[in-house]
């Protein structure tokens, strides 16, 4: 079997198991929200026992399970779309137009599934209401004709609007997974999020309900008559759109139902993301040891760290590496420091070390190249008590000597005009003129395009775009790798009985100092770090903390471990705790 294919299959299996579990609990969540809805609408303070017993009897009956089948199918489809978005490889987009193009299909499908969930949720909840809110058609009292129920249409449309509006408003990123610092049990994580999500959803739904009022009043005149004609030519209860809207607004019970529908739809969508985050952030213990005698299908930690096709796999591997480095238990760290049998080679550590150094080196090189074309910050003017510092006699003397030196050695200033060259032939002149005209037309056309409002924002790559991408997307991974690598190196002083890490310590220090140099350079350029302020500070602090941890552990042996004189000089500030 192809080793690349087997690795890809193993990593996708890990993700698939988590996705299936998340979708399963999302289905169970629908019945929890239905229970909350039934307890709310059947509330009776005078008959509490009948209230609870009636709600439980309705929940265990056969009808709610059958009526919830369409919503369950929509939830499964939405979960599959979320799973596919989590499997997408993270890529850099130089312009905002490229980013919109790549995310257009994914966002459109998520918008469609959100609107479908909102519509089916509203339809399911109306099944438990009175006939005036539950039926699409109402019979006429005078004759055999039927009327289109405006209240039912209003409630179902509120579900569609709520699903689409809150998706566009919240702008949740499905492929972003937050790993908690302190890992709680899954039940505790869910219940902690449930109360906060329900509270925020009820508060936000008030504003959404008023926005839906204006939306429905604006567009109801366009589809009320068409909807009635499509549904068998039913009559409208109120021909006047304004009168129909006033009758809806004055129905307090209908307004409460609309607010409750919006709150539960928003809670449902947010809690689905919560469930996906809980199960995707579950720790995964990868295999460390390689054995030539046992066939094991479990993926290696080093392979998971180098696997960039699925970002969640790399994040799980980094979290597992950090747990190995900081754990009090020595069993898994001993596997890193052990030698292979047969051969006695440090293959376990060597594979992990090569991957970590490649990640740090590639990130440092890309970050250094991304800030290469950004201009430096202007130096602040030197101000004295009497005003701006004026040039002194010594400064004038240096300027005069520099000018005299340039004249003596024939060094011409760039501001002086060049001498006229020899005349060329007529053909060369014509070609030069035509080429100049073409270039001038192209430059004129490009300048006209750039004058269009929004052109630079959509189609032009800013100088700091790559830097923002690296700091906002990849820096979290590098922070964990740097801290884990230095933690393992520091503990190896007492745990590495074979000296596996001894030859690699100078390279680790050199890589950290190179990363620190590039990170410090960001503070001296015109880079708006406010957009990535948290990630930038975390990266800068992680590098400094790691260097301090290294010098604290290997302080007496620095001169014997570090080879490069520049690295030794750079580490003296950390050894003396005087680093600036």
C-alpha cells in the first residue's frame, strides 16, 4: 500500500470519527431545544404538575419524532458542510478578491443550509401551536373558500430570515477551532456554553425581530399575492399590505413566537459550532515509536506535524507535542529519548526534530521575506528645550568632506542629470518611441483602473498582507512548537540518558535567535500589528520565554553547547536576565 495514501486515510479517519460524533449530538440537541420551546409555550403557573406532565407526554409521543425528520436531515447536511469546511487546507490569498472567490461556494452553501434549518425549525415549532398559527390555510366562515394564513407565513419566513441574517451577522469561521487551556469534560463544556449561548441569543433576537418587521413589510407586497395564487388560488385575509402588517404587529402572541423562534434558531446554529469545537479539540495521542517488527496503522506524531492538507490534524499534533513536553509523566518523553531496536539509532527524536525545525525555519524565512518591502518607521525628531535640534559645526564639516570626497573620485549624485549619449539610428529611435507610447498607454490604463473606488482593496496585494496572514494563522502553531521543543530540550538534561539531544541543541538555539531577530524587526517597521496584536505578542513572548528557559537550564554549559560566537553574544542578555 502506498505510504502517503495510508497516512492520508489514517488522518481522515481521525477527523471523520469526530465529525460523525458531532453530528449525532447535534441531532440530539434538537430535542433539547424542542423541550425548552414546549416548556415555554405550555407554561402554567397555576397547574405546574399538569404543565410538566403534559410536556413530557407530548415529547414521548410519536408525532414530534415524525415531524422532526425534515429538520434532522437539514442538520445532517449542515454538519457535513461544516465538516468539509474544516477539511480545507489553509492557503494564503494575496488579494481580497481571491479570498472571496475561494470562499464563495462554501459560504453560499452554508448560507443555504442555515436558511433551510431556520425554515424547518420554524415549521416544526408551529406544529405545536394553535390552528391560527399552525395551518397554512384557514377556512372561511361564510363560504367554502380558504384564506392564506398570514400568521403562519410570517412565522415561517421569520425562520428563513433568522437563519440567513444571523449567519451573515455573526460571520462564524467554521474551520477555526479553539483549544482550551484547561480541558474540562465534554458535558461540562457544553453546559457552560449552553447558558451563555441562550442568554446572548435571546438578547440578539430582539434586534433581529425588529429588523425582520421592516423586511417583511417592505417585501410582503411583492410575494403575498403571488404566494396565494401559487397555492391553489387562495384568497388573502387582508388585501391591504399595510393593514395586514398592522394586524401582525398588534398580535402580541405572534411577536413572542417570532422572538422565541429567532432565539432558538440562533442558539441551535451557535451550539452546533460549540459541539464541533468540543469534539474536534478532544486530545489525540499519536504514536511516537517506530518499530520494525510490529505493523501499526496508527499515524506517527512527526507525520501529523508535517501534514498540512488538514489543518485540524496539525493542530491536534501540536497539542499532543505540548502535552508530551509539559506532562509530569515521563513515559511518552522516554520514548523520544529511547533508541531503536535493532540499530540503536535515535530515530524517534530525529523525525520529530526535523519536522519541528523545518516548521520554525520556514515560518521565519516567510515572515522575514514578507516584511522585506515594508518601509521603516520614521525616526522621531530630536527636540531640545528651545525647539528642534539644529546642525552643528561638526555636522557641516562632515557634509563638506563627504561632498569633496565624491568630487575627487568621480562619484556622481543621483539627482544630477546624466551626460547625453551618442545619437542612434532612425530605426532604433522609432522603436523606442513606439515602445514608449505603448508603455505610457498601459500606465495610463493602469492608473485609470486604480482610480476606481475599491479597486485597490479588491485586486491589489498590500505589503503587509502576507505578514498579517502569517501572524494570524500560523503563529499559534509556531508558538506551541517553540515552547514544546525548548521544554523537551530543558528536561533532557536529566532525562536523556543516551545524549540524544546533545548535538541538536546549538541548532535549536540558532533557530530561536533567528526567529527572535525577525520578530523584533516587526516593531521597527510600519506594520499595523493591531489587527494581529494578540498573536504577535504571544509569539514574541513565547520566543523570549523559551530562550530564558533554555539559558536557565543550560546556563553553566552555554559556551560548550553554542558554537556560533554571535549566538553566544545574543544569549548573554538572557543569561544575565538583562535582555531588552
